[in-house]
C-alpha cells in the first residue's frame, strides 16, 4: 500500500513540475500546443495578457505543490498532515474544474487532469493512512 501511495505521490509531483514548468515558461502557448486551444479570437492584447498573467501565477503554485510533494516523499510517514493539505488543494482544483464544466462545458483536453485531481488525492490519502496505521504512526 505504501509503495503505491509513494509512486502516485511521486507521479503527481512530476506532473506538477511538468505542467507548472510548461505554463511558467510558455504561458498560454502551452495550451495552444498541448490542448489545441486558439486564442486568436480574443478581442485584444489585454485579454491575452490577463490569461498569460494568471496562468504564469498559477504555474508558480503548481511548481510549489510539486516541491511540497517531494518534501512529503522524503519522510512519508511523518509528513501526513502536509501531504493532506497539498492533496486537498489538488482535489479542490478538480472540484473547481467540475464547477467550470457545469457552467461552461468541459474542454476535451481538461478531462484527464480533472480525473487525476479528483481520483489521485483520495487514493493516496487512503493508502498512506493505511500504511501509517500499519506502521503505528499517527501523522
């Protein structure tokens, strides 16, 4: 159980660094490359700049979450509280995507990230809690 939780946490950290780095350095260009989005329909530079600014800010948070997950991996049993907070952020992000999907529709490239954000955190927390309980650790 613990091994699976560690592997999923490591995968989530890699995803965080990858997505965070891509958005940080490419801005909306990453969405154009990876998701086939076309921002040419925007009215002007101000709208594009607002999207760029927001995505690069959020990219910093993705990178920070990735670093936090790596921190948790270094002592998985003792850092359960930190891991719970980080995974709650991922899960809340998935809820936000669902809310967006209900209000505006779900773009096809966002289906997989939404599933990852809604499934990985509870699975990691459940497996991690079981592993810590088995080891007699209450973190």
